[in-house]
C-alpha cells in the first residue's frame, strides 16, 4: 500500500513477530515526523515527548531486508532515515497506549484516510474494541464504504462480542465525534450479512430503532436477501413490514426480493399480482422480476404459465435474457420435454443470445437421462465449437450416462479429455466412477479410484462407501465389506442405503442372523428401515424356505406405515410358490391386486412354477392364457416351468 505523503507509517517488525506482547502492552509505530498535519501536530508533539523521555537516540530503527519484506505487504514505506540535529528529518519509535491511540484517532478525525493508514499499518493487532469503533466511525467518512466494511467485519470476527455490544460501542464513538453517521450502521448490518450472520443483522436492525436510527433501503435489501437465502421467510416479512412502518421507501431490488420470497413460498398467484402493485407505485418490472416468476413456474412444472410470463415480458418490451431461456430449457429437460427444449434453444440463438454452459448442460443431461447419448455428445461438440468450455458438470453427466450404457471405453476417453482440458475430477466424478466400476463388478478398479481420491484429499462420502460395500457383497467378500462398513462408521453417519447394501450381502449368503442384527443396529441409530430393507430381508427368508417368517415381515411393514410395493408381493408369492403353498401364494396375489398393483411377468412366472410343481397343469395353462390376454409376453422361464411341469404330468399318466 502506498503511504500518503501526509502520513507515513511503518509497523515495527519486532512487534509483528511478537503480536501477543503488542496486544498486552503498547503499540510501537514509526512516524515520519515532518509529515504530521497541523491539526494533529500538537497531539503528536506531546505524545512524542512523553514516549521518548530519557530513551536517547539509540531507538532509531535499523531496517533489515527481512523487516522490509514484512512491512511492504501493507505499505510502500518511505525510507527510514536518521538525520542530524540541524533540524532535518528524524525517524523515531513512538509507543502508543490504547488511550493515546484513541487521542491520535480523535485528533485525525477530519482525516479518515490517515486513520485508515494507521489502522492498516497496525494490521488490527492490539487495537481494542473502543479504538476499532472510533476508527470505523472516522473511516466511514470516506467515499467508499469498503474500508469501513472490512474493518467492521474484522471487528465482528475477532471480538466475539454480541451484536448489541458492537452497536453500543459504535454509537458511543459517534457521540464522541459529535457526528452520528447513519451510513455507518448500514455498513454494520451489511457486515453481519456478508459474514452470514442473519440473527445478528436482525438484532442490529431492530436495536437501531430505539436510538432512533433508520437504516437506508440498501441495507434493508441486503438483509432481506440474506433472510431469503437462509430460508428465514417469516423474518423477511417482519423486516419488510417494519420498513413500511418506518416509511423506508422500497426500490425495485426490494420488490424483486419479495417476489422471489413469494415464489419460494409457492404463492405464485400473489407474486404475479405483486407486479401490478409495483407498477401502481411507479416501479417498472425488470427482466429480473420476470425471470424470478418464470423460474418458479418451471420448478413447479407449470410451463403454460411460464410461457405466459414470457409473452407478457415481450408485451412490456422487456427482452428475455439468457437466464430466462436457461430456466425454461432446464425445466423442460427435467420434465423430459426435450423436443420443446431443443426448439426453444434454437429460438434463443435466433434472438442473438449466446447459450451458457448451464444451458448446454441441461440439454446434455436431458438427453443422457433419455439414453440418447448421440444427441448428448452432439450438444457437447457444439458447445466446444462455439468456444464454450465444458465444465466438470458436463463431464460428470456424460461419464454417468456412458456407464449406464455400459460404454467403459467412452468413460476412459472422457477422463482423458478432462485431463487435457485441465479439469480435475471432483468428489462427484469419483463417486460416479467408483459406482460405475462397482456395478460392473470391477472391485480392483473401484478401490484404485478410492485410494486416489483419498490421496488427493477428497473425502469419501456415504455414496462412496455404499458402492464399495455393494461390490464386495456381490463378490461374497463379506468380511471386507463389514470391515469397510465399520471404517465408514468411524467418520460418517451411515444412512439407510448403506445399511441396505450390507444387509443384502448377508441375505444373499444366507446369514440371516447377521442381517437381522444389522436391522437392530439401524434402528438403534434412529434410522427407519424402508421398503427395500424389508424386501431384502423377505427375499433372504424366502430363499431359505421361511415364507411364513417373511409374511410376518410384510405385516410388520404395514404396521410401521411402510407401503409394500410390487417387489414385496412378488417376493412373497415366489416364496410360497417354491414351497408349493399355492393357496397362500394366491392370497398374496389377491392382496396385491386390492392394493392397486398389477401382476408382472415375475408374478405369473412364480405362480406358474408353483402350480407346475404341484402338478396343477390346467391351472398353470389358465394363468398363461391370462397373462397373454393382459399383454404380458411369456419368457423362457415361463415355458421352462410349463414344459417341466406338464412333462412330468404326462409321464405319470403313461
């Protein structure tokens, strides 16, 4: 920082290295004596005399190269010199106690830039709350609010004082200066907001009324915006009502924030009506106003309303921007209306708007979800051709889709391209890769990637561990899976999905005792089992020939408010059919129908197999005809069961 010609300042390097001593005792400063202003010369003269009494000339500093590098971070310091007694410039060390510093700041109250230099030179170290507040009050006179904002944010962070104490200290400083500055308290509210401290900002807003000081609308807008981001909607309405009561006039920013608030509350009709109110009080809606509503309608899936807002924008001669189209295209893609999204994308280009990476990513994601990788890669190629660099999100979407289609070579090519573009894999990338290789059964590659992400300092998540536990279970490496599960528990709170993966492993190997032990452990951790948990346990019991115990689990599911699905019923039907208990199997089938689930090919195959096992070929053939009538095509399993069952029946008749 360049030192103003009127006030040179350097911080003693010894004090820099011993800041604790500086905080406990005095502040040591180098002053360029000749540069003091007339207004503060008297103050410095008295302090100078008191500070250097009986200390002699040996206090003149010797500046080493190390000292210089230390100090130049804050100042472009002028050379420190010792001059002779002929009246030329002499530099000396000046020690200031907190009270002396207060006197110095007060003496420079008409020179906020000099006070700023002083505080910056000290680096905030060792300055007490009273002097920080006094300095902030003086510095707030500068044209830019940024220095005051920085000082107040620092004060808030290091003081650990409640908002009321900081406010009181600032108020005392303003009274001492006899020049109360409302602007200073606006900056205090903004400081709390930028530090993401909404409760303290709110407290300050309401305490100011008692003084009485009314914040300006800009400070109110910053507060409203933070409350909106933190989802403190009720508090936002209270602040808005208080603004109205205090006659703090709203701006277009205020109206846009409140429209956004109403949209987040789902009150889109009121939000739309608010536009008319804005216009009635003399404010014209902007593109931001309409974008907020368009985005909200798209999130809700109300695309007709969203396009109505688009038409209204045009009628009011407000041109849609890239964000408008991004919201519409993104919403359409999420709702699988890709043709409409593509048409709108072309319209966007026709209007002369340049699509952003977000727009391309939405289209790529949409076509990947449809399984149309060809179109997805075409959009990727187009964005590159237009000079828009793919983001890590672009690659993550394409890598995931390629895995889903079993295109491992494409995955490897995408990883190479990422590296060539200087993009580093993030946690999402690693989870996609690990999950993809786990589903392929490639545990070796999955664990190589796991070790790589850990080396890079990327923390594994529950998703990471679940994928690895899954592949170990599929490979019957239950001991390793359990060990990894315990490792995950040491640093993470497991979720139901992670438990389900290990439960499935034990059920697949027939270790139902350990599976039910995990169920109890899950419940002990206050995790509620879901339908997948019960389906897995029921399958394990049915494979073990314990269909009746599986039936009890179905009853338990319903008693706990967990809705059985078609997998639940098919599992139990299969269990009874394998045992030849066809009356029980058909009872479950009837319950399934009563709950609104249509039989699937798995349902029919299980029933046909059970009937054939019981040598009830006629009934089996009736089910075959029924499934065909319902449009379900028999598969190999269906015919094998019929051939085996009917063949045995024919042999016995011979």
